[in-house]
């Protein structure tokens, strides 16, 4: 759903243990810039530069309020064209995501039920990591803003945290 998407591998997540400093961090930054150049070359011209956080993780800080994750989530052809670069990121490229509690997963399940009741009948249950895989659903390629707002307004009392979306590639 537009505005809720998070690209796999692009979410800086929440604070966690700092990775060991290695000379490979500069190589990681170069790989991040290679991905940025690919995205820009395929049409995501406002994609921000890759940066390393002070603790050595790769990040792509947005500038001027531009939500590159949302923009990119609507452009599957660009994602596919640059995936071979993204696939080369090492496992410790991004800050580890926080672990969800059982209560968080329960709330995300309730959020899914709410989304189904308010206009997205095939909205999936959350995966174990708390993300929602929209592959094959009616919103796999995005939802219209009115529907997104309707679901958000109806369901925000259940879950007001981040909603991570994966998948896409076609509507039912």
C-alpha cells in the first residue's frame, strides 16, 4: 500500500549492536553508490546518495522530504533492473531490525484483519518478521491513496508503528 512500503534491505531498522569495523565498509559504500547510480539511470533520478552511518551501516538518507522508498516501491522494473547489485550486499550492510514481540505480531494480525474489513479483502496476515507479503494481492502494485487513507484511519488505533511491505509483481 502506498506510503507503507519498505524495500527489503533498505530499512535501517532500529539500533542494535555495532558491527566490527572492517576495511570492507568503504567497499560497501561503493556498492551502495553503484546501486544508487543504477536506480538513477533507470529513472529514479532523485535517489539520494549512499552514506555510511557513524557505526558503519549503509544508509540512503532522504533529502527535502522525498520518500524514495515509496517512489521505488511503485517501480518494479527499476527494482528488477538493479536487483543484481542489491543482491551483492553483505548480511551486515544494514542496521539489524528490532525483534518483534509476540504482542506486536498479534497486533499486526489484528491490523491485517482491520485492513481486510476496510477495503482490502485479500490483505495478508503478517509473516514472522512482522512484514506483509503483498505478492498476488489486489494491492501488489500499490493501492489508490483514498484506500490507503481509509485503511490507515480505520486501523491506526490497532498498530501505529511501521508497516513493512514486501512482494508485488501483479494483481490477482
